């Protein structure tokens, strides 16, 4: 039974961690799971009110099974992107993680996102998701225009990538 707000906070982190571990066991390369692992890591490392030491010990021990503490996060993300370079959804997840780890990488991420449109396995759903990601990142107009142009060339009937008349 949860008796106070601190216990509730611990329970939420433990539940989230159990969900991540289960998802990771089912599909370690799932792009959503991959990104959420890093978001969880960031949330735990940036808590304004630290969890009690025993709770952190349990969380760290369990989390270590999917992302060991000694992991170079940037290298791990680069390796994931290289391993899954042919799947737009995985590359998009790696770009979101790169941005999370290095907010200054935004311009490189935008350029890399445009390149996902040329991937053989890229589909319309991936392309729309990429456009939304650029908008979420508040991409410069030139990157948005380049993305829409490249997507329009690949999917000319897609209304999401219709050229605007001046």
C-alpha cells in the first residue's frame, strides 16, 4: 500500500522500469523502447528530489540490465544508429536520443533526418513522422523545405508533402 507521495513516486519509477525491461526483452531494437530507455535514464539522473538510497539501489541494479552504468551513451547511440541505419524509424529514434544527449546537435540531426527519406525501407508513415519531428524541433525553414521537397519527389500524391504555391 502506498502511504505517501514519496512512495508513490518510487512506485511510478519502478513500474516504468519494469515496463521498459519487459519491452526491451521482447524487442531490444524497438525504436520507442530504445528512446524511452534514454528518457528514463535522464529522468533518474536529473531528479530534483532524489529517491531514497535503497530505492535508487534497486532501480540502478535493474536498469543496469538494459543500459549498464559504465556505458558511453553517445557511443551506444551512434552504434545503434549504425546497426539500424536502414530503418527510418530506428534512425529517427537515435536522432531523438542524440538530441536528448546533445541539444547542440540539432542542425546535424535535421540534416540526418532528411537523409532518411532516401532509405530503401523508408515509407510514407516514417516520412510524415520525420516531418512532424522537424516541426517539433522547430527546424529552420531551409531544412523543412528540403525535407518536403525530397518527400514530395518520393511520394508525389501525399498531401502532407504538397508544394505550396507562392
